[in-house]
């Protein structure tokens, strides 16, 4: 009887875990109650992509601009890339040890390599097509990187470098999963691509809100459905993050219904194969960026978007608004209690306080 009891108890435990859908779900021991915000700089600028590099916060912006803010000397260094009369919109940024990479969104798609030492720029990839629209870029390591964009044919546009960013090649359509007509992506915060080790996730929106997954650095792909709101041009997944190879979070919603807080957040515990909606009709509405808090065991997250800055300490079950500013587009952590955020006309530093 004792063995039967233990088996039944074990089955109940497994069923409970499966119902919750998030292994190791619980409450982060560190609970933030408020924030202190420093404005690093203000300008007539739109920043949707940032990358932390020690004391430097690199940014990619509109009107052909890029640069960094030096936290050590409290100074912004900014440059402008001249390409004919084009006003380039940089919404993707990535880095290696020696270089920063900037990718413009629309036709022509232009990818620049920028030396960290002297800010010298060189064009390393160009794509001319009326349908070109690149959304995000990341590196696996110092040699290999990936960028993704909206479909030109019947698949997402994916370009990959294997030589440190000196050359980029577009992945042939027959090597990629087919998209659904009207499925694309959103260049909201350079978080359409998430990388953990060799694992890569790409998120989509529009007619379908799906997750494209590669276990081998972009050589092969699988596609998984999500329950995020979809079926409209401006609805779907706008942002994603993974804490590790298993636990991940996607968010977004309907850009034409900014306050809608249902069907806009979901999590996975199996590497993106299955997703569950959480915090339905609670917390934030449309979100442009979501990030895990470092060293929180996957329990603490933050989001920025139309509803302001929101925070969860219980794996996304509940959310608390810590700032009402709707002008922030993207956020990255420096450590487990300090983050940098940027958006419309500014970059700020956020101190999360207990």
C-alpha cells in the first residue's frame, strides 16, 4: 500500500507541475518594490536597440545615428553614417569583442561593421528589395552571428556570418520553414532573436505568432505555435527572452489596442515547444521588450511598452507597475538590480530597489 500511495502522490505532483507548466516556478527571494531612475541623456532621437559593453552602452537609432554612452565619464559619443541621401533607421545592434554591428530596417537593407576603437565603419552586407525589412540581430560567439527580417518570398529572411561579421550570406529559402501569408516580425526592441549557447529562437507575428527554433546555430529549424494574439497585421509576438535553454517568455499583443492585456504574454518550460498564456487580463498591455532579471532563477522579469515599466517576481504570474513612462522601447540589465532602457528621445538608468 505504501508503494501505491507514493506512486499516486508522485503522479499528482507531476500533474500539478504540468498544469502549472513551469518547472521550478516560485517566488524570487529578492522582491523589488520601487525604482530610482537617472536620465543619462535626452535628445531628438528614437532608440530601439542597445547593447551593454562594460561601461559603454551602445545604441542604434534613427536618422543614420549610432554611438554609445560611457557610464564612467557620463558622456554620450554619437556618430552618423552617410549613405547617399538616405536616412537610415537602425533597429538592430550586436557586438563581438572588437566590433559593433548595425543593421537598417528597410530597403536597402544595410549592415555595417563598426570598430570599437576608432568607430570606423564599413559596409559588410547590402540587400536591395522593396520588401526588405530587417528586425533583429545577435551573435552566438565571436565568429558566428545571425540577423532576421520579414519574408521576401515564402520564408523569413535570415542572414548568417561565420567569419566574425566580415561577410554575411542569406540562407536559401529551401533551407528554412515556410511562413504563413501575412506572417512577419516587428522591429520593436531587437529581441526577435534570442540565443542561449547553440540554441536560437526567432519570434513572429501578424497572421501567425510562432517560434522558430534552431538547436544548431541556424543550420536546421523547427516551428512551434503559440497562443499569443494573432491574425492581424499589428498583432503577435513583439519580444522574447530565455533564461536558459528551457525557460522562456514571449510578449507583445495588439499594437492597435495598446491597453489589451490578454493574449499578450506566455511562457515555456520546454525550450519553446509549448507555451501557456499567463496573467490574463492582468498587468501590462502591449509590450515592446521583456527581459529576465539576471540571477533570479527565471522567476523575475521586467517589461517595457505602452503600459510603462512592469515587474514580476513569480515567473510572470503577477505583475506590478514600477514606472508609468510609455516612451521606453527596449531594456537591458547591467546586473541583477540595474538596467539601462531607451526609447523616444532618451536613455535612462534604472535602479531596482527592495
